[in-house]
C-alpha cells in the first residue's frame, strides 16, 4: 500500500465496539474519543471537533436494540466541517447497513497497527482528492493533455489467481464494473499498466497471494490501490494484512456482504484514480508554464487562499517555501544564470515532494514549493542543498 506512518491531522476517534489504538506521538488524548453507542442511546449530538476517523464494528450493534443507529450516525457525519475516513468492521456473515457509505469495509480481525496504517493512508487520500478539486477549481480544465493508460478506462475490478471463482466475483461485483482476470502477479501488473483498475482481488493460495501483492505494491503507480485478498485459513489472515492487503475476505461471504465490500473498495479506488489523473495533468501543465514566465501571481494567490481555507478546517497549515537561489547561498550573476538555477531548483523540488504538493514557477516571485505537511520542509531543504553542492557551487 501507499504506506503512511503518521496521521495527516489529529483528532479524537468516534467508535462503536472497536476503539483504534493510538500509535502516533502527539495524537489526541483518549478522553476526547466518542463512544457512539452511548451517544446514540442518549439521543445526543456529537462534539464538533473533527475526528481522525470513525470506526464501527457491526457486531457491537445488537439486533433490534440499535435500530436507526446508522441513520443517526449519517446525520452526525453530514454536520462535520470536512470529510473523514469511516470504517465498518465486519465478518463474512454480518448484514451490513446501506445507510453508511464507508471509506472501507474491513474484516474485524485487522491488527491494530494495520488499522492505524489504513487510517493514515485514507486521511492522505482525502487530502489528495481535495487537492485535485482545488486545482481543477483554480486552474480549470486543462485541454490537450492525454491520459496515462493506468488512469483511463471504465470502472474495473481485476481478479488475480486461478481459484475457479471468477464467476462468483463477476456476480458479486457492481454491474457497472467490468471484471478482468489475470493468472498471476506478472500478468496483473502488465494489465494494470495498460488500463485502469479501481480495485484488485487476489484469490490464490497464501504464498502465491503474498507474492502477487508484493509485485503489485512494488510499482508506485499501484501502491495505493485497494487490494482484497481471499483467505482460506484463518491463521493466514493477519499475514495477508501485513503483506499489503487492504482487506481480507475469509471463507464464504454472504453475497450481499461481499458485494458491499467490493463496492466500497471500487468506490475508493475510482476516487483515487480521478485524483491521480487531475494531479498528473496539472503537474504537466505547471511545467509548461515555466516556458511562459511562470504562473500568474493572481492565479497563484487564489490557489493559496483556497487551499489554506480548506486545510484550516482540519487544523492544518499550508507551508510555502520560496526557492530563491540566495536562500541556498548561491550568487546569481545574470538573468540567464538565474533561469538555469531556477530550473534546477524546480526539478529537485518536483522530484522530492509528494505529487499533491504544488511545485511551480510564479511570475515575479520565482520558484516555490507549497507543502501540505511541515515534515516535508526539512527533507526538501536537505535534498536541494546536497544536489546544489555538487552542481552549481
């Protein structure tokens, strides 16, 4: 997976049945967490503090006792100032609610550290999706740019392995999603490089499944793609999670439950693919602006305002780095030399930053990097200084 080890934003956890275990330094205190079932039984409204995530184990909802819980929870979520990751923890026989479109539906035996990693991944995915929306809003649609093969195509599910259950996956998947089969990991990666897939099911014996998932995860283009692994033996379940599965399907699932788990994964994958496409297109367009003197300062200022307002809702700040040569102890003797150094600085920043960070040349300002995480500043500074030491100095 697109592995994250820290939360993008801090906050309490809303939970029912399973309370996420903290593993991040500086996380919100446990006494701020919200026990959803207690709040529902009291008929209370939830606190306004934005949660880090919402986790509900459907096993905690006793039959008949909590009718209306998910309608109530959906109404509470709708009042939040920003979207947060939400999870349904389930088993193969549970009846899942239709009222809550969860970010992910996951087997309840998911280890604590894997659950936390998934929360970190999905937090970043939400920020990436919002970044894509902001760029589309500020920069507009960018005509004339082709789409990479792994971004294009209709909604699709890839099934890897030769278990003989291909028709079962077709039957359980959304009718709008095409289901494609691949015999092994090599063929899967080849297929994925030629067209878009929104989710992958690995249906193979344990050792083969681990190998196939590792082949998929090693390719940066597919590191964040939802991958569901089929588990025949319960003792292999935790191992599949730890080797890269976004969810593990144990034994025989109810058809309706299986369909909802697939839909959840495909919905997340489709959203991520759209964000990837917009970010890739805008990155190419921003590179072209260098030849036109840079991005107009009015457009840049508008972008900063839109992003700052959105991040502030989550208690986050936007970090702007001016990449002037003088900031790195470089004396510039001529406009031509400045242009050359600016190009070098932009190239280094572009290669070092995340793809949701904005790296561009701004007219009358120079090269800048706009980061969504303060932690990215120091590595970028060190990388620039290390390369410049061996090039222009």
